[in-house]
């Protein structure tokens, strides 16, 4: 891969023409506020930068070894901290906090009210502030807040903890999507996103085993504090500790990565030139906000996050109680929930890998949704006496995350312009929160043990999500054809270093959507 560099003033001498041969003044105007990537090439004007395949592979391995372990562990803890409430629900929290009626359902939902309240501001801060440092602050704070759950003695205190957990965790998913788009090419992003998101599954296995160990250990030997408080204290302090490590190791972008040499930093930027996105722009651009709010693709993402996460919100908070409803004991439910994490790991890594390899991330991800629909139908159709069959249905449901992860990776890949990217990420995750707020309300105590309304809701939502994925695939394919026609026009010319101008995916004819 090779590329020549130039200053923004040089770029204006070669304006891009539209399909009828007239300069597009808006594009030229935007050339004056280029991406951070331009700084990597300051002082090297006229030099040719060559990145051969061997060097690229070596550099990619180095990036993977420094970034992926931290992203994976933190994201696993992110999921583990969400599921601690489910573990606590069968370890005595409802009795100790005097939860009655719908109190537990609302405790599950309150996390997402905090998430919604801070999601757009946190995305703006992720754009404006150093990415790694702000992310580290949020990780440390969410760990400390979670550990404070061990001091809670009433419902009001639990509500406050859950709300602020949502506030601080709201930075994690968009921040990790931005890290992925900064450091990896389009063909690498699906696999990497699948890998770090798959640590939700590892967290489910780890959390189930730890909760089971604490539950059985305290039952035999007793403890000075309630078992559920030990779970919150352990996971919270572990998260805060890893957040401190994240602060010192994770760079804000390629330009301040201490573990790269000066030449490697330039090469790390050069290798993502193909993305047509750059590595970040700290300036707010109103036109990109407007484009995000009027882009059909963005709203298709939002619709998916909403309908796919209604089931997620219910199952995440109630899976322990759901397994108990299959005929198992409370302690067995902690242990038997763990294999579901294996299904999630296999489906996420498999879909991420084959999606990138087959260059069809969207359609490959539908396989997980189909598994989830089959699993939910098994739970609904099999008799209550068929414990094993219904448990197998729950395990199959764990494939449902593939579509959400595919679209999260496509926010990295298919949304360009940093203000637009942060806005679409906020829209996507706000919809995710709304779905997760609605979800727990579908599991009503009066519907136990069948939870029929909740099961019907899950099937309907998963089918709607499946249809939406097919629409997104068609829309991206259609837009690629339109862009190819513009590039084929004889009057079209490309700006030099157009990749670094922080243009949006819709205004840049060189941008192609990943399927």
C-alpha cells in the first residue's frame, strides 16, 4: 500500500467534481478541517510511504497483542457487571432489600435510564477528549460504583447505584467501536469486534462459576456479609483495577502509542487509509449531525437495536429465574447458565470471522438470529417437564447477539465523518437502552413459570430484527452501485488525501459500504 501526502491547501487545488462536472463547494470547504491522521504526515510532504504485506502483517500482530487483550477483558467485565444483578436475584438481594411487586424489574431497567441520559454527552466527550483517557476514567468509575452496591441497604440506594452504573458504562461500547475503526481496516473490523464482544460469553461462564462458588461456599461456611454483596464487591474492584491498567497502556490513537516506533505510527495510520475515514476529528460539525438524523441507514440501525434488545433486556436480567422455571434449583441455575456463554462465544467469533472472510458480515450474522428464534420456540413449545429440551432452547437463544455485534462493527465500518459516527453510535445505543428498559417489563411475576407473553415478545422481536438486517444489506448494496456510477463518470476526479478529510460516508464517492 502506498500513498503520497500533501497539505490541505494542496488539496484545494484539485477539487473533486460532481457527476456533471462542477466543483462541489461543500467538499472543498470541508477540506479545511481534516482528520487527525494528517498530523502523522506533517513534514513528510512529497515522500512516498510504502507498506508491504510482510510489514503490514507484523504491524497488525503488534497492534493485536497490545489492544485486543485489554478490549476483550474490559468488555467481558462490562457484561459481567450487568449480569451480577441476575445472580444476586437468587442469592437473597430481593429479601435483603425488601423488593416487592415490580421493584426488581425496575431495578433492572434503571441501569438503562442512566445509560440513555448520558449516551449522547458521552459520545461527544469521546470525540472531544483523549479517547483512551476518558474511557479509562469511565471504566474505573463504573467499577467503584458497582463495588458500592455491597453497602446498599434499601431499594432507593440500589436505584442510585444502577443509574450511575448506566452513566459510566455508556462510554464502553461506542468507545470500543471507535478504537476498532481507528486501528483496523474494514476487512479486519468484523472479526475484531466479534472477538472482544464474545467476551460477554466468557464473562457469563466466569460469572456463573464464581457466583455458584460463592453461593455454595457461604451456604456451607457462612460469611460476614451477604453472598450477593461479595459478588458486587469482587467484580467492582476487579473492574476498577483493570481500568487503571487500561489508563497506562491504551493509546488515544496511533500518534501517541508508546509501544510503536515513530515510523510504525505513520505506517499504522497509512494502513487504515483504505477505510476512507481517518482516525478522528475533535471538531463538532453540524452538517454531519443533520446527516446522521436524516440517514435511512442510521434509522435502520436504530430500529434493529430497539427490537433486538427488548429480548436481551428481559433475558439478561431474568435468565437465572428463567432457568429455575425449567425445574432447576437456584444454585443449579448459576451453574447451568454458564454453557450459554459458550454458544455466544462460538457464534460471535464464527460470524465475525466468516463475515469478513466472505465479505458479507450482515447476512452471515442472520444465522445467530435464526438459532435464537429456534431456541425460543423450543422454550415455548416443549412441556414444562422437558427440562433438558427447554434448557437447550435457552442455550440456542444465546446466538442472538450476532446481529447486534455486526451492526456495532458496521458503525465503525460504514459510518464516516467523526461527528456523524459519534451521533449514530449514540442513536444506536439509546435505542439499545430503550429496548433493554422494555425487556424486563415483559417478564411479569404473574406469568411464571411459563412467561408466555415474554416468550411471544421475544419471537416477534427477533423476526422483526431479522427482516431489518435483510433491509440493511439491500440498502448498502444499492448505495454502493450508486457510488460506483459516480466514480465511473468521466468528469469525476478525486481529491488528493481525500481519505483524511473527515467526509461522511454519503458525501464521499470513494467510500464503499461493507456488506
